């Protein structure tokens, strides 16, 4: 059988290249950064694979959308018992999704939430100005946005949808069967499968180049943007989690990835595993293109859509400048230009955050009262961030929907 490799993926030989940086990083990972040939084959397969369980549900829904989609939504939000009859496609899917994997540790999940709340606005800064902006540098992520017309949607609306989902999943009890976090995650997974089915039939979708729309590898990398990349980003901003905090945080996102339909082979338990996958990502995408510039520029102007209560024009301009400085701090001036962004004279806001975080979070490790205050105030400011887009957050979306 001939191996069908999407053009976006570098050859195995190219992925074996080594320089001083890769040789250094090899000392911090259990396996070499470069994939073995077996791993390379799995990577190629992932670029051509979707979410079999949800794809089967969508195939059933599309047989009679007017009848079947409401039945899917009834099963999701009210339960299988509310269906007028037994539907094998829905029964199989929801019985599996509601059954937690054997490796799930509820104590780690609870501690991960406390850690997440404690990060406060820093988590949002990293997600927006590192994870999302850096993600736009990789055109493979951008194609579904471009082809579904989602780029025409205001960046603030896209960000509001993602923020609403993130708030839902990080609420206490949010991931219980009928919690908002669980239902919104499954709903996003459903939308992914709908988009995948639509684009597969679109003659403009270049499968030879991009593989399958919203494929397993791109889903896994999106999950890493919320987990491994956040851990990298907060360290850059002066917050140094313990090994246990990091493991708890990754465990939480491992479960979110599982709920989102990511195959378990791509769900990480250790940071070093994530570093390898992030390293591979540069070989699974062409260089930045016009889509990178369009999306980066759109997101950079998002602060001007925010509904500040007081001194709105001043706060919008200040936020615009602060986010550009953070983006430059995270990805550098050269990559900013690939996103169509104007380089800043210096990343002053980043330096302020580093100084503030070093003092606060180092102190919290020694002062339990300060740690509890950071958890409480951190969550309040995370929810306040959503309030800036409240009028826009009407639908749910993932980072790359």
C-alpha cells in the first residue's frame, strides 16, 4: 500500500535533522525529539484521521437533519432517557463519553482547577498572545477558518466563544455529565465534526496538501496550546509551578482532550511528551501565509471591540498596546511581522507582569492566605474578562473552529 503523505508534512529525513538546540533539548526528553519511523507513520495517519465516534453521529444526523439534530441535542442536554426511542448511534456515543476513563484522577482535577484560578489574568494573556497568535503562524490550523468564512466573524466574537467555553470547563463541577463544561465540550466536538464533513465534500478543500479537515494532529496541538504552551508561557511571565501543579494541570487537559475526541496516543501526561509534539508541529505546516497575516491582524484589533464600562476609548487603546507588547515578548519581532503586526519599541508590559508575578506567586508559596486570595481574585478577574464580550458570547467555539 502506498503511503499517502499530505504535502504539508515534511519527509521523515527532514524531521531527523539535528542542530545545537535539538541536541540540547534531547537531554530533557525521555525520547529523542525527532520521531522514530513508526511515530512518523502515526503522525501521517493522524493528519488523515478525524473523530470516528463523533463522525458516526454526524453521519446519522445528516441523514435527516431536521429530525436528528434536535434528538442529538436532547440527548446531550437532557439525557438518553428523554429520547422517544432508542437510537444506537446516540446510545453508543453518550454511554462512552459519560463513562470516565480509568486513568482519571478526581483529586488532580480539583487541584488543577485551583491552580488555574490562581493564575488569574496570566492564563488569558498566554492563551491569547502566545497560544492563539503563535497558532496562526501555522497555516494548517487556519484553513477551516478561511474556508468556512469564520474570518468574517469579528475577532472579539471568536474570542468570546472560546472564553465562554474555557470558563465553563474550569468551573467546579463543570465537567459533570450535565455541567456546562461537559455539554459545551461535546457540542464543540459536534461542530468540529460538522465542519469536517462539510469541508470534506467541498471541492476547494485541498486534501493532498492539508489532509483531513480538523484532523487528529491539529486537534491534539490545539489541546497542547491550552496546556503545555500555557505552562511555558506562565514561566516566561515569572510564575514557576511545582512539578505536581504541572502534572495536575496536564491531567486536567488530558481529560478535556479525551472529551474533545483526541485519540489517547496524542494525550500527554508529562511536559516532555508535549515538547516533542510541539517540536514536530513545525514539520507539519508550511511557512506562514496570507491567512496568518489576516488572522493575526484581526486578533490584534480585538481590544477595540471590548465593552469597557469607563473611559472605553482609552482602555481599548491601552489594551491594544499591552497585547502587542506581550505578543512580541512571546514570539519575537520577526514572527510578529509574519502576522502583519507592527513591532513595538519594547515589551514594557511584559516586564511589569514578570516583576509583579515573581513577587506575588513566590510569596504565595510561603503564605497560604496570599495563595487563597490569588485563587479567589484570580477567578474573579477571569470571569470579568468574559464580561467584556458578554453580548458576543452567544455560541460556543473552539480555538480553531
